[in-house]
């Protein structure tokens, strides 16, 4: 049976107080329209309550938390529609550094990340490769005593404001990771807003020269990358649960106040049935998201990948249903920019596509089941 420890509940309460006080919807709208698309003040606040150091290893100034701790943070991020780059910097960036980096690299990067002094971005996906994690054409070749990188990356979350890019590339047959300064010669970063008001970037690498020490860790980075992406999928599933919970509450309140024929429309049985279906979808998604979170760092890589893919399917389907029902039950105002419902719907739509859509993960689950039958 899943449940939060006393410490996790206390941390959740602290995070909720911070976001309720400092992150009302109107302020979020203003932050989304700012130059960076996130707030340095909120980022500092997250660092002060320990959110940024929560899953950083204890040896590098963090608290050594795991998947369930990430669930707590990301569910509240979903409730608040947080724009700050927690997923990009902590789950993806710090996650891959902790899993793949050597001791010196971890000591150099992770304490500053946990303190809120440094931001990261994982530059992995490439144009035309859809969601395949190993479809990497970016090439790293030996050049003198170092490396030269050539290639292109897309959908780099926090790519514009990150202090350090972590780039995947082919190196002598291995999938390798490289630490790249965004300001390095040959690096071009093109920023753009996404459908949900967050920012991402396309990154071009043309003859980027790196020192030998710029390679993150050694050997093939596939296992570390796969586990980090699984952790990110589990994280966005938790975020979706938080967003769905808010939509469920907001829609229920609206049905109690909106009147037709002199009575609240929430008294209509057909709408009560739709609200019940929304509740069932949200709670089923929560159960699956908790299962996925509990697997990160504990189950064997192949096993947690199977669970994470199954979770992504269930949560994405629920997110689509709950989001669409919330918009429809609010009527015409459900799609207006002034109403928070439309913003939650947009975020859920992006989460549905992030790190692989339903079809991609259904195929992944099917292939793993088929492989098991053959064993």
C-alpha cells in the first residue's frame, strides 16, 4: 500500500504553502510572458525549502530522495502549473549527472544545482526521430586530446537559460554524454514557446570543440539515459495527476454555481455521471503514477521501464479524458485564456505527448510482453 512518510508529508505542506502564497494564477501568467518564462524568485524559494536538493545524493549536498519524493514535488508542480524548470534541471539534468558522472563531475555540478545556483538541460532528442531514445545521429569524434561535436537537438527543455547542456552523441560506437557550455563557439540555441506556455529550444552543434574531461563519465551511457528518461516519465505522470485533481475540483465547483432552468447544472444526473467518470480516471491515474514512482531506483531497469510505459499509457488516456471533460463542462469559457482550466488542459495535452505518446508506449509494452513469451 502506498503512502507518504511523515517527512514527505511535512515537505509537501511546506511546498504547498510556498506555491499558494507566491504562485497565484495571475502571477503565473505574468511569469509566462516574461523574457525567461520562469521566475528566479520562485526558484530561490524552491531551493530554500530543499525542493531542488531533495533527490540530489547526500554525498553531494542533497537529501538522497527517490522516486516517491519526486512524485510529491511533481504533483504539486501540476497543481500549481509551475513554469520553473524543475523537470529539466533536477529530474533530467541532475538525474543524468548523478547516474553517469564520475565523482569529480558530480562534486562540481550537483551541489550548485541543489542550492539553486546552476541550471541544467538535457539535449537528447533529435529532429525526425520521434521518441526513440537511441536514435542519435549527433557525432562526437576525437580531435587532438579532446572532442568535436556535430549535430542538432530539438525539444531541449530549459535549453535557453540553462548554465550547462548535457548532450548525447555517438562516440566510437557508444552513446556518450558531453557537458557543453551554451556560449561555446559553434553552439546555436534557438528558443521558442510551447503550447503550454513553457519554453524549449533547438540546439545546433557545428564543430564544437571540447576538452577530454567534457565527457560525462565513461563507457556506454544507454543504461543511465534510459533510467533518467523513465524517471522523467514517472515525474510528468505525477504532474498530470496534480493537474487533473485541480480540474476535477474546479469543474465540481463550477457545476454547483452555474445555473440552468433555475437550478445548478450539477443537479443534472448526466453531469454527475461525467464527474464520477472524471474522478475514477483521476484516481486510477494516481495509483499508476504512484506505482511508477515507487519503481524508480528500486526495480530492475527492464522491469521499471515496462511499468513506466504502462503508467504513461494509463495516465495519458486519463489526462485527455479529464481535460476534455473539464473544458466541455465549463462550456465556451473553458477554452478562454483568462480561465485556468484552459491552461491545465494545455499542459495535460503536452504531457500526453512528452517522452512518447500513447501509441509509442503501447508498442513498447507489447514488445516487452512478446519478448517475455519468447524467453
